[in-house]
């Protein structure tokens, strides 16, 4: 085998992970009301960055519109957004389970590039039947297929699980356990870089304003502009992790022309070999200690505590918290 064949074989072993697809964003934005598109694109960018850098993004509120779940902020139904048949089918089951009155639905999605899952993800849907509102939380974890399968079985999953697809297609609906009980069996990944949700939000907001001033509504229609916008946000968050707010503003101003017009590298694709990029440090859960939820830097933080003196237990989610209201449920 010659050098060129060896190189091609080596490249074939690498997997391309697409973190953000501008084409799908354009299709998504077509479904959003005209006056909501700006906010929707900004939220998509913020969510993509949170997942890329493993920053917990907090809670998203959802509402019922008839028998369908809706993002009220953007006036869009969630059951029509996914282009993936597995995810569409899974969401139909989630929606049905919540509609039947279950307090919690947990959706396990092990990393599988072929299925479009770039991380090991667990989605939690908390159902507040009194207010008819829903809370949605996404956690990026270390647990892969084998561990998720065991957790699924431990918490009473009825379906036979033999593959990633089986887990994706069979969300767990429950009234007998709470989110804190389930989280005690998971290990969350630590952030890839020293950044926060607040910094990500700040960078997205500033770059969105600059792009919109230059291109107007074209940013909702052109994949090349969405790609540039995503790449610009990535660059600033990655390189500006230790900059203060004023320095970030200077960096964005100095680089704005390049972000919008110059030939830039495509940052959407990162090659990996079967694992998530970056260094993973974890806090081990499952020790039997109480679990607490706090809000730090605009992000939800879940952690174990040695005792609960001075804390309150949320009856809905099972986490302990300080202050007047549970930061997860309120």
C-alpha cells in the first residue's frame, strides 16, 4: 500500500461531526414568524455554542397549544422541526407521554454520528400540570450506550434495548421518580473552555447586531452568511474566554470585516475519532449525597453537597436549592 492509499485509509477512519448546519437553519427559520426570526436565529446560535463548549444553557420554557407542544417565544410547534425520522418519532412519544400527565419524561441519546448525535445527551421534560407549562433541560454527559442502557433498565424501561436507535426511540415517562433521582446516575462533562452562558449570549448578541446592520434579512436566507456568523461567534468565544467585556467588544470590532467579508475557514466541521473533542473532567455522582441546583454565570449547575443545612428541597424536581425559588422549576 503506497503513501496515498495509507492517507486515504486514515482519513476514512475519521468521522466528520457537523455541529451546525446552515441549510437546516434556513429551513427552520422559514417556519418562524417574520418578527421572531432575529430572536430565533440568535437562540439557535447560543444553543449551538453551549453544546459545542459544553456549557449548560439553562431551562427552556414550553407551552401547550391544544395537544401539541409549542415554543411560545418563536410561535413554532416542536413536532415539525426535526429532519430526522428517529427524533420525530421520539418527540411524538414525548409529547404523548407529557399530554397523558406524566410528571417527567427522560430522553436518552448516546453519541452516534450516523444518527446525527454528536454528543452523549440526556433531555429532561418536567411537566407542571398545575400551570400547564413545561420545562426543558438538556444535559451533556459522559455516559455512552452501555451505561445508558443500564440506567434505562434500572428506572423501569420496558422496551428491549439493543442499539442506540432503541434508546432514542423509547423515552422514559415517569411519575415515580424525579429529575434529581435520575441525575444521580449521570456524570456531566465539564466545560471545554473557561466560558459562561453569559459570555456566549453577549458575543452572539453583538455579532448578530453587526451582521444585521450589514445584511438585513439576508441573514435568514443565505447559508453562507449563517455559516460566517456561526464561525465568527465560535472564534470570539474560543479566543475571548479570558477577555473582559470591553476587550471582547474591541476584538469583535477589529475582526468584523474579516468575519463578514474575508475568506474564512469553515469552523462547522471538526474531525474526531469516536470521542467528543476536548478534555473531559467530571464530577462523579451516585455517591448517595444530596444533589443541589444553582444558577452561576447564567448557567444551571448541578452538584452534590455534604449536607442540606439552610437549603430547601424542591418537591417537583427533587433538587435542593438556596433562596426563595428553585432555579430549575421557577
